[in-house]
C-alpha cells in the first residue's frame, strides 16, 4: 500500500507508523529499538540510508533547542555498533557536529498521512500536529539533470528548533530569510532544513539547502529564497504571482528544483523532485486528493492554510 492515514498519540507511535509503512514499501529495517526516552530507526533502500529518532523535549545536539517530534538525518551506511546519530557519512558540518532536520511539535495525538512512490523513490510523512497545522518530513532520491553520483535527499523542518512553526510572523515573504512557512526544500532559513547528497568538485558529502552559512560547509539552493528582494533572488516569485491561473482557476504545480554551489560561486542545476511540488492551495483543502489526467496528488499547506503559510503549500504524488 503506497498511501496510509491513521493517528498517533506521540512521537514514538508516529515513528513506528513510518517504520511499518516504509518496510511495506521496500525499505529494509536495519534497526528499531529504544534510545533514551524515544525510539531509534535505521532504514535502507538501495544505496540510501536514513536514521531517525523520536524525541520528547530533547535537542538534536548540544547548542540546539529542545523539540518534541522526529529527528531525521541522512547517511551513507549503517554501523550496528553505533547509535542513530553516529553513522557513516552522516549529515555533519565541517566541525563534525551532527546536523539534521525533522518533524516537530508532536505534543499530542495527531493524524498522519504516509505516501510512497517510486522512480525515483520517495517517502513522505505529513502530520496534523494541531487542528489545521501540518508538518512534514521526506526522504528519497531526486531526478538528476545528468549522470553523476549522488541524488539522495532528506527534508523537513530546520534542525535546531521548531521556531519556524511557532513564530507569530512566520510568512513566506515576511522576512529576508529567517522566517518561513515550512515548505519542503525551502531555503529561506539561513541554515536550511533539507540536505542533498552530492559528489562533485572533490567534495563527497551533503549539501545544505539554505540562504547562506551551510551547516555542512556546502550550499545548495532551491525554489524559494529572499522573498522580499528582487526577482533574481527567488526562482518562484513570478510563479507565485501567476497562480492560480486567472483564466480557469487552476493552480499549476512546480517541482522543487535544486542547484548546487560550485567553487566559482555560481550554481549548477542538479536535480528536482518529480513527486513533490509547490502548489498554491487557495482552491484546495488540507489533505485533499485531486487528479491531473491519470495522475493523483494530495495537497497540504506549508503550515496552516490562511494562517502562517497563507495559500503556500505543496502536493505529493498519491498512489493507491
């Protein structure tokens, strides 16, 4: 089953639902067990490894704020002798500190939506953590714009804290970069909430999708950036201005394109998310399924429709 919805009472039960769903959709469970007050989960599919942990008022690492939810990190392998946060080729910074993302504010019962799709593989979890408030995490592979190593990604909320969700002025175009609505692959945040695996220019590791100061030492950019600046600073500003279509009310979707920074400071197109796309949800309700030709999609707000994220949202390809 490539789509599943249900309810969970807290982070560990939510992570358990993701575990069962992932295994049913081709991921190999490498480890599942207790880790402090939470649970740790390691998954593999082909050459991709992800490690997750449920947390209750805990920080990703020292120096970060405590959150309640699920931590997500990317990696290149699995070491059974090491915990979830010390695995081979993880999302780490130049100082070897752990970096990651996740799905936060799971402080009570929540409804979840799990979606899996192939070619390329992608697994997405969206949880309604409060009435009308949706948070996500996703991992899988990009469709690359060429034949070169890499392409794995992990995406979610910014790792240090859940401030992108709790700030009262958290709108897409409210500030230059430090506040955004929780869209996937959103590089408004200075330090990013998504990571892409790349091997290029002598670097073999993870790029941070962010406005500046990449946590991993390497920067990538995506659709949304510097919303209050000029058109050169955001690949999506004109798209937003023309959606929905004023002639027929239809809201076209746009994949999240990823560009990686090269040694000369310019960015090269690397890949995009064919199963995960930006969507103006003005004419959609949260978790609404809709069809475009033979394809079926499910719409979600970046945070809360007509709330912190306005009409900004995204759609995930739905396979039943």
